[in-house]
C-alpha cells in the first residue's frame, strides 16, 4: 500500500525539496502541494491524504489552526507539524490541535521519512531533541501557560489575518462572515487580551507564533 502525502509549505524551494525527499521512497507518494493554510485544509478535504506535512509558519491560516480543521474534517488524515520552534508552548499547541508528529525544521531531512512511517503505523513522532521537554511536562503534569487559550479558534483566525494586514472587509470575505461579525470578534479578542490597538495585536501575534515575519 502506498502512503499518500500532502505537503503544505509556502516556500516553493522547501516544498519541492520535501517532495523529492518523500517521492524517493518506494512506498510513499506526494499527491499535492499547498501554499497557505486555507488551501491545505481544502486540499486535505478534496484529496484525503494519509499524511499532511504541515509547515507551522503558513499565511492566511497558520499550521496549528489548519491542523485543527483538518483533524475535525478529515478523520483519517494524520498531520506532522514542521516547525522552527522547539519550546514547550508550540509543541503543546500542535499536539492539542491534533498533530501526531512534530519535527524541528532543521532536522526534517533526517527525520521526515521515519516520522511518516511512525505516524502511518498509528504511533506518534517527536523530534529527538524534544524528548526532555515532553518528559518534563509529563512529570510535572502541567501544560505550559498559553495566552492563546483565552481565544476561540475563530478569534485566532481573525487575529492572524489582522496581523497580516488584511482589512475587516477582506477578513469577512475570507472567513465567510459579515464585517460586523468580524468587528465583534476583534473587540472580544482585544478585551480578552487587554490589547486595544492594532500595533499591539501585531506584536502579540508575532511573539506567539500566530503569524510570522519572513
């Protein structure tokens, strides 16, 4: 049986490199590429791949939120997160969103094939250097403090699009909402975070890895 893989990465050179690496395996096949989080969700729903290799730093909808939607809508698809972050908060977010694998990007070339096989067989896969982080939190039985947990999934989506410079009208069109509803989400989000100006929201979004600076 061939394992089907969807690659979601907004950097074409990286995506092509992953494609060649994965396609070189005799029993694994790349069936599609996606350049932003929303396209990744749509492609997963259309193609129903076994595995999605999901870049954390995706425009329009970041990798964590895209993973959450894919797991809700495509029960048979597993997601492996590829991230530049190795701290407990980002690992915890990805796992909570439904990722069954998490690879630090500098280790992708060495680990991605092992991760695909491990996840396909029903297991989980974490980059080796994350073991101490995970063990520490299991021992202490506590999740890392995460300010994003104050926000709903929709509020996090609005936050990312605002931070990426989209207008209320553009956000409303992207999310299939009315402009008034988007403004309501924005107001609630600002109240929850105690941040009342756009510049502060942008800083918060970047600091928390909701959106990313190239």
